C-alpha cells in the first residue's frame, strides 16, 4: 500500500503551483507527505526532474516512481498537470500497473581505484579536451572495434529516446533490457574503420572500454553530469538485475508514447 509520498519539484512557477495543488489534494485523501522513506516518489517538472529524483534516491528498487509533466517533452512523465484528480483517484483504487526499468551499472577503474555509479539514461565517453577519442571496445571479452572519433554513448533501453536519439541511435522498447553503443562522429577512412551505426547489446553482457595509452584522460558524462577522470584504465558497463519501478496508467503503451511525443 502506498501511503508515504515524497515530492520532487522543479523550481519554477508552474511546477510549484502544481506541487501546492497536489499536496493539498493528497492530504485530503489521507496520504502523508514525507521527506524520506517514501513509498512513492513524484517528480514534478520535465524529464530532468525525473532523473534527479531517481538519482537522489540512489536508484532505490523498493520505491515506486511517477512523474507529473510541467516541462516540455516529458517522455518519462506519466501524468499531465491537469490530471491530478485522476492521478489520485487511480492511486487510491490501485489502478496503476508497474513497469520495471533497467539501470545501467558503470565501473570506472583508474590508478588503484574503482568507482561504481548508476545511470538511468546513458553514459557518454569523450576525450577530456574534446580531442579525438581512441577507445578499444570489447563485449564479453570479444573485441568489437578500436573506436576513433568524438566519443561513444552507451544507453539503456529507457534512455534510447533521450540523447541517443540525437545521434541516430535506435529506439528500444523499455521491456527489452538492453544496452546500446552509439558512435559519436566516428572516423571512417583508409586509416580508421569504425561502425557507423548503433549496436544493441543483450542483458548481462559486459561492455568494456579501454582508452589507448596517452589518451586516458576522459570526460565521462552520466545522465548529463560531467565527471573528469585522469589515467583511466578500464570502464565496464552492463545491465543485469537492477531495476526501478515506475507506475504506469493501465492504458500505457510504449508505441503510443513514441508517436505522441515524437511524431504527432
């Protein structure tokens, strides 16, 4: 039973007004607004607001999540800002279904240290000074390619409709728990041969990225947040069993959502 709700809100007039209305109506319906240990997290804003909510809970797989869209695209947001009454009614009557969304796990190994992180959408790897990036890429210890270009982007199925789409990557349905490697401006000449299109990798496979010697100072961007690393030895990325739980309307359909947000 969902009783305790935490609200994550963008700091703009529309979002704050929606927050006030939502709190008032939730409390009228005997829900408790909390600042920790929530059963349900509600993000008010756009897709960035939803990402910040997930990150702030450290990708908690016990919590349910949903978004109310007061932003622009709102692909991750399930509820329009004029549907608050309907949202609460469906919540009271347990009329939402649960969709489990894959989380990308990322391990960055530098000199004597390994840092682990999570990404809901994507990870981008580039040279720290935005020069040509040279990366040896393996899948499950099998060589894929020696990449030369601006960088690579590794996305989850959920993140396939985000930054990945801007680089011509494939749209992947959420219930296919995959990763996808999309090249960013790959070089293709007599000197260098690179894949020019995305490659989709199945669940449990490990993507290993090793920068070439003297090209190991990198910018690694995790869900839009830039981090600078020196002397990177190896990066492992994979989707396994870690999931977050999103509430969806009973009528939710991924293809309908793609049509609504990108094609209508």
